[in-house]
């Protein structure tokens, strides 16, 4: 039986070497211990690619995005998918006078957000997982483009609750010619503040 190459483990990426004592950009934001994932984070920022942050509780997923959003002056939202109702995320659907679907926005809804982290995706209901994927991957809600969303991130814990560091993967739908996911070797350090 042949294995599907699109499902194979993605190639590992080694972080670039720095001169001793030279801080990275994340360290400049007050995020320490995540030097191994810095190249992937920067590539996602530059290329506008969504990422999936994988790390146990306390590894700095939310802190990382909050610091990046603050440094770039982006409007930031954080959602725990395991507790999330769809109406909390997008507001309440309401047809307008032309019969088109609009959403009554709330201060916590995703509309207008420029950076979003949806955490605990695997712990959410399957129907919510299906609704979250197009938000993170396509920047769309019910087919409506989230024009302001520049930095979409998903977050989850490692399978089986194992692992101590934080790792990243490109979040791309498998298709012919698509970029393969990138696995960044896990950091041995936990994220922290300076």
C-alpha cells in the first residue's frame, strides 16, 4: 500500500543561526523562548498565510499573537473554540430589506478584527470546527470576505496532551501544487515575558 505524499510528515525547518547575544524580533517584543518558530511566524506575517499554533497550555500562543498585534497596531480577538457558539463569533444573522444575509455585530464578534486566534479547535464540536476552518484558512464567514483580517491563527494542544514547546504549521488545504506544511522543531523553552 502506497502512502499519500500530501499526508506525510512535513519537512523540518531549522532556525537560522544568529550571532551569540543577538536577540530576535520576537525577543524585541518581549516574547522569549520561541526563537525556533520565529522564521515561520515572520514568513506568515510577510506572506499573509494562516498558521496553526500547536502547544500545551501556557506555551504562549495567545501571548505571542497579542504582542504581535500590539506591535503592528492590529485589532485583536481571541476565541476559545471549546466554549464558543457561532453567534458569539459572527453575531446574529438578520436578512436585510433586499433579502441578503447580514449579521448584527457585537463588540466580541469577528467583524473588524485584523488579528484572530481561535484556540482549542480540536476540543470544539465538529460543526464548529467546520465553521472555523473557512475563517482561518479563507478569511470568510458564510462566504462573506473578512476584508480586515490580516493575521488568522488557529491554536491547539498537541495530540494526547504531550509536548512542552510550541510548534507551528502552515494551515493550507491539500491540493495539487499547494505548498506543503512546514513543521518547526519544538522549542525546549516555554514562552515568557522579559
